[in-house]
């Protein structure tokens, strides 16, 4: 599979994850989100940046939704619940957010 992005075919897996994480840019992330009907706001970018930092700077960690809730609660300085994250990424904050962030597909089950 591939995503047509600015006249270039970006190779993806059958489930839409990038084959080469180096292909990811913020503009590609916006494009991938738009294909899912998502407009990325500041909160969504906080989640995406957190997921990328955890993966690339912390031993390829791919946090589950519960861990993202805790991290965003710390970042935003208030209690965040999983519904708020699902409002940003309706199919699953860790999986859909990770795909839009250009990370490989997680084989973990569930958000909790």
C-alpha cells in the first residue's frame, strides 16, 4: 500500500502504518490525520509528540492509553480522562495516534 502525498507515494503497511519511519513529517502527519477525518489541534500534537519522543528517545516504547492519560495529565496540569484522548483519536489514542505519528504498528492489545 501507499499514501499519495504531494505527488509522492509513501509506502505503508496494509493497515496504513509507515514502512519507513524516516518518511514522516508534520505535514505528512496532518495528511494522514485528514484521511481519518481528524483535524490536529494543539492537544493532538501534544499526544503525537509524546508518542514520538517515547518511541525514538525511550527505547522504542509505545505507551498504552492509560500511560498517555497520565502523561497528558502531567503535561496539561489537570486530570485528563481517556474520553478526552478518544475525542482526539477516536479509533484508539495509542494506535491511531501512533500511526499518525509515523510509528510502527503496536502488537499490544487494548488501551489498558
